[in-house]
């Protein structure tokens, strides 16, 4: 087990990252979730299979893990029965542990999750009429200390692994019942070893039901670009047509402005970009988004202008939280318009009413002020919708994510989870 004590953070804006590959388990087995097919084949080879067999088994296992969503090797019905115990002895199919699940009055769902080494983090699912968006965390805690953000009041514990990131998407599909059903729709390479019913299980053709989960935003706990490698590797599994098969056009990565990593994000991941701007002057942004002291507004906006793939068809989204008497004046709106036009940015602006939390140093702008701000930006030809707050009653709204483990004792959380499990039995 690696050392995952709290990271020591030198200052307000520079993180200390912890490089982690695969978390060793007490039983010596290796968790396959988060690993690409080539790495799975490599591990199978190290475990004793010859090259051809390792590649075949990796292809089969990869399909079952990421396309079918199974959680045990016994369910992999096109793999020979004697091979399944061999796999189970050496490998495991992990998911983050669900500690608590909440549902808002507006349908928003929030899960408190736990890593195998005992750290808690959260994910949120937001259903709408025409889409369902999963808000995925990239770190346990956060180091950026944005003053309006409840998550920012936490300390950074560690980065999430690729498996813990993609595992959130898999858990959401588990909960929503959105794995494909029906028979396997590809030719088996070792059907003599497989169960005879493998090609006809569930009695029907292979099908994927209408999706509730249609979009992913890397906008949960943490700064994704300070955990770049793991976020990239997880999203590649999500976007892989042989894996979770979600289009990169339906994935958005949100950053507070880690300028040196933005070009790599566009080149190596290629998803939509959202930027937590929140202010248009140095003094105000220095205060509410402290990373601005290291990467200023001008450098940030130039990085947006240079972002690979940005176009009118794939606009950059600027997130702008509305704080009363802080960043919500007519002058602020006009300066926002000027900056976007100065850098010739294909952009839209999401105006976010501030979601209050205990001890927050700000108040939300009034509805009239928000509407006026939006009108000024719209009149300049830039889309500026006002985001409808979602999940406020369960602290799942934008800026409110902060692990409930800090508000409830571990014993209480375990008791609540046991009660829910018993109710389901």
C-alpha cells in the first residue's frame, strides 16, 4: 500500500503530486480497471500466458470490463471455464466503494465514494430532458483554494488513479442500468472452450438501451490538469470505441487555468475545454481564483486561443460564478466581452449563480443583476446562459462538492450504508 497521507502543500497554488500506478493489494492480486488492453496483455504474459494467449485473453477481458461492465470473471462466458478461476486468483475487477448515495428533489444524484486505501471523494449525476451529465472527480480534495468553492476549502490528499476515475463512470452505468444487453456480437476465437450458451445469453440480439448518461464533465473534486496522466488515460478508456464508447464531443474538461498543460490536453485528449474564469481583472481573480497569481488572465486567454480544435463548432466555455458586488457589474460584463473579442475566442459563457455554503465569504448576485450581466454579453453576440442551480439540497451544486466524510463520522456512514443495503435485500 503506498503512502497516502495528506500531501504537504507549499503555498496556495502549487500542488505536490503523488505518482501512483497500481495500488498493491494485500492479497497480491492486480486491479484491472483503469488499464488499457495492451497493459492487460502484458500482465497476462507476466502471469504465465504465452504471447498469443495473452493478447486473446486481454481482448476478451477488455471487452467484458469496459463494454459489458461485468464485475467478476465468472460472467465472462466466452472464456473457458478453467481459465476463469486462473484469472480470479491473480486479478480483480475493482470499483470505488459506494459509501452513501443521495438524490435531490430535482433528480440530481450524488455519491460519496471510497478508494481501496480508505479515502473519500464524490461524483454527481445531473439529469436533464435531453441529456444526463456525470460530474467526475480527479483528486481527493483540491489544492487551488478558490475562495467561492466549498471543495477548495479541503486539503489535497492525493490524485485519483485512472481506474478510480473511469470507475466513477462505470459505477454510474451500474446505477443507471446502462450496460449493453443481449448476446455477444463478435466472433469468438475459442468457442470450443466457452459455454455453449455464450452466444445466446439473455435471449436476444446485442443492444444498447437509450442512454441516460450522455455527457461527462471533469468538473468534480480537484483540478484535472494537475493529474493529467491519470485523467488522460481514464478518458481514453471512456472514448475508446471498444470500451465505454462515449464521443469526445460529449466530454468536457474544466480547468481553473493550468496554462502549461492546456495545449497537451487538446493534443493528447482532444475533449471540449471549460475554463473557470470567474473574474476579468487581476485583483479580483487573484483573490477568488488564486492560481491567477501564477498564470494570469492574459496568459490563460492566449492558451484558450491556441487550444487545439477550438472553433465555432467546438467553443470554449467560460464558467463565471456570480458574486454580489465582487464580479457582477456592468463594467465587468463589458470587460468580459472585450477580452473574448480581443483574443478572438470561439466562446460561450456559463453564468453560475453562487451556491452558498456555511462560512462562505460571498453572497450570490441578485436575479436582476445576473439577468443584466447576461443581457450585456448576449447583446455583444456571445452566448451567456444562466445555469439553473441543481442539487443544492444535497450539496451537489457547482462549487459545493466537499466530501461528506468531513461532516459525518466513519461509523455513522457505515451504519447508514448497511441500513440501505438491508433495505434492498
